[in-house]
C-alpha cells in the first residue's frame, strides 16, 4: 500500500502522517488532488478533474500539479520509488 | 459554474512554533492595482515591463515635508539636490523648481546640472576627485567647492593664480558622531587635528577664502543624535577658525543621510517603527544649532538630503515570468527586473505589492531577477501567495540610487515614466536598445566577421 493511502485527511484540509507523526495543512485544491491521488488516479486524470471542477486552464493545472507533487515529495509524503 | 481556482499548496504544521514568518507579516498580500490613479495594467501595456514609475506629487510632497521641518525651526536653510541619488533631468527639474540648488560630485554631474540650466553659483561641488579642469570651470562660474584633501588646496591655489581670483571655498570634515561606520575617508579629520592643519595651510597660502564647512556622516542614518553631534562640532570648529584665522564661516553644510521609509536588510522592524520622522531630525539639528550659535549669528544651514526625498517617489513594476521550487522546498519566482536595474536590492527588502488579488496562503518566497548570474536576487524572503505567471509585482520605494547606479548588464535598461500632478503619464527616460550600447564601440576592420548568413 502506498504512503498516500495511510494518510488521514479531514475535509478541512488537516493531514496526519501516522508513520512520522507529522501534521500538515492543505488548501481546497490541494485536498482535491490528494483525494484523487489516494484513489490511485493518474496525473492526466487529476488534471482533467481539476479543469472540470475549477476555473483553470489545462496548462496551468498541469504545471501546478507538478509543483504540488514536488511539495508532497519534499514533505516525505510520496515515496521516491513511486513516481505518480 | 466552476469553482474559483487557487494553486494547490501543502504546509507542514509545526507545534509550538507557528510559522514565524506567517500571519501579520509586513508584506503579506498587499494589492496595488494603480499608481497615482493610473492602472498598473495600462502603464505596462503602454510602456512595457519592467517599468520605473515616479510620482511627481509624492516627490514634491516629500521635499516640502523636509523643507518645512527645517525652515520652521531655523531662519537660513538651503537644500541642495544630491545628483548622485537621482540625476534624471525630470527629477532634478522638479526639485530645482521647488528651490533646491544642485550638489554634484563629478564633472559629469556638474555638466548635467549646467545643461539643465542651473547657474554655477547654485552648484555645490563635492567629492574626492575633482580634475583640475573641472576646478577651473567651477571657480570661474562661481560654484561652491568643498575641498576634500591637501592636494586639492594646492590645485585651487593654482587655479586662483591662473584666474587672478580669490576663490571662496569650503572644506569637508569627517568626525566621530558616535555612529559606525565613520566615513573617515572623505575630507579632513576633526579629532586628529588634520582639519585645523588644513585651515592653517589655506591661511598660509593666502590665495583662498575659507567660508564654509561641509560634512556628510553617512547614509540611511537612523540616529538623530548623530546629527546633533555633527552640528555642535561644526559650530565649535567654525568659531575656532574665526578666532584663530579670521575666516568667517558663512555656511554649514551637514550633508545628507536621512533615511527613507525602506526596510534595511537585517532590520526586522517595519520602517514606520524603525525610521525616525523628519521632524525628529530637524528638531535635533536645529536645536543643536541654535543652542551652540552665538545670538544673532545665523550661518546658512545646507542640507544635501537625497534618499529621504526621492526614494518613496519611485516604484518598479515587474512581472512574474516563471515559478520554481528549490530543492529545499522554498518557492521561487523569476521576475523580469533584477539587480542590474535594482541596485538597492543589496540593502533593502522592498515593499512588494501585487497588481491583483491572488488567492491562496502566503509562503516565504525568493524573487530572482532575469540575469543568468547567481547574484541576481531581488529578495530572498518575501511572503507571497501562489502567483500565476504574468502577475505584476510593484516594488517600492526604489526612487533613490537605482536609476543612477543601475548598469547596462545582460539586459537593456527599461523605460522610466513620470506621473504628473494632473495624472499625465510622461516618458522621462526611454528604454535602451542595441544602438545605445554599440554606439561607442569600434570594431577594428581586420576583426570583422566574414560569415555568411
Ligand atoms: C556628499 C554627499 N551629500 C549628500 C549625499 C546624499 O545622501 P543621502 O541620499 O543618504 O541623503 C551623499 C551620498 O552619499 C554624499 O556623499
């Protein structure tokens, strides 16, 4: 099971990592993405979902997703080997 | 309807340590969609980005504040505009219109003031390097010259002989006013006795009339008491040389150095707290003067304030070109203005405002300029929400020392506009192009390229 599956998430954007005991806060867009990733959605599917849900271009959403994945990695929430 | 979009972010929560740069930060999410009523968007559409924008209203207002603070407290005051702080014609012309004379420190600045229409007797000529030819011109045209070293005394005596005149001069002093660093490389040191030696030397020569004392204790001085010290010591010295040598000192030029409402790197208090008001400086200077001068003696007080007058009248509009995530997780942006045109970025954390409302939590960011050089950091710590490409940042105050110390390096220097008091927007310095840069170059014929396109 991937690291993401173990994370506890609240609808308010509170995230808890039981492995390290660290907590995080995400904004609504971040939470939206995390939920999709947890369901095992691919990057393309996440971008697609973002453009359907929010007023954002495909280009900007794709660019921001890359940045968000980087933030997750830096926070130890994505395993190195599992490139989403 | 789709939901409004906000860039995705995640922050680690640290217990017992609420992000010390978080909430309440001085630079948090400030929006400025216009400057003096002119929309940032329109300014950029017409004049491009980056773009320096000066406000005539603000410039005149800052000058008048300073002028009033001093003229209300002392009867004989002259303001002399420090050209090096900003020598754009339009800026100088406004300040001359307000009554400032010109303070110059090179023959180039001297010529620029003359070309603008400033008469010689309204120029103060300072600085450690005054070529002999420029001294000839300055003496002939009646400029006030403040001597920096013994060689210059000799140079002036030579000019006096040549012209058959007795130039009326000042000498620059340096002294301990209780602050560091002490700018002791300019002029004659007071405490060591060098200054009195200079007066002796001038008296012995018999070719020059000493009528003024000059001093400039430093720049961005946050301590009004340093000026009180300066003034007391100057008055004391003036009376001493009057008694011992018979020179009557007609002016005390205390230089510049008052701070602007900018935030020095390393000072975490917002400028409204850290920077004393002009009234505090004026109060200190004028009280020190009136309490040390003899009754009825009012030598001219000259101020060469630069930064405090023009800094806050200048803005720089710059545009986000790209976003980056650094390996340590820090967010960074590449903007189109760098240290090539923003020299004061080395000293200041500017006030950073956005041209639009941007949703999302602010995080500490780095602003990189467009230069392919590691030094090109506009700010290493500014709180910003996630910025879309094309967002415009308005940096201020940037009116002092940037449009003089900027360099043509890697990129062309951009347009500079002035917003007049009636909202007119006028170009006061055109952006450069290749012709400005190659105009002075000469390619030896033998080196011409023979490549065919
Ligand atoms: C002789 C002299 N006068 C005036 C100034 C203006 O200083 P400021 O801009 O700090 O007021 C300077 C600046 O270095 C200076 O050297």
